[in-house]
């Protein structure tokens, strides 16, 4: 599978997760922020998948793409649905938005690197020469 296809599927998976999780959170009155660990797990899995038969750097990059998507498109979809949150969300100003994008993307890069590292340790990062 091409790296571009992996990027598109990652974006789709992140936005879908944020939408479904927000909807379920809203319906069941389950605290949405308790699902943060699922996002971290997705970043690790995406990092592994990005590095699979590619290389460590691809895993890192795909992890960062997942975080960037989560903190932009995913956040937008989640806010539009309105998940259940026990604490009120402060007014969104440009500094807060930029901070969230940087922090989430950086965290996803770290978790994606973890997944890519596992892939590398298992010897699955490069295609065999044909």
C-alpha cells in the first residue's frame, strides 16, 4: 500500500473515531476525555503501520499526521457533535487552538515513534529486495 493511501486511511480513521466517540459520549453521558487513551493507542498503531515495510521515519510521520488530524479535523467534528464533558470548555481563541495543535501533534509524534520502534525491533520496517 502506498504511503499516500496510508495517510488518507489514517485521516479517515481519526475523524471517524472522533465522530463516533463524540456521538456515543453524548448519547450515553460518558465523559469524552476518558477516551484519550484510545487516541494514544491509535497513534502507536498508526506509527507501527506507517513504519511497516517502509521505515522508522514513515511511522513517525504517520503518527504526526494522525495527531495533526486529531487536533484539527477531528476536534472540529467532535465540537460539532458536542460530546458529553463534565467540565466546561473555555472560549476557543487562536492561542489555545495553536497550543492544542502543537501539543497533540507532538504527542502523536512520540506515540507514533513508539509504534515505529516496535515495528523496527520486530524487523518489519523495510521491504525485502525483489
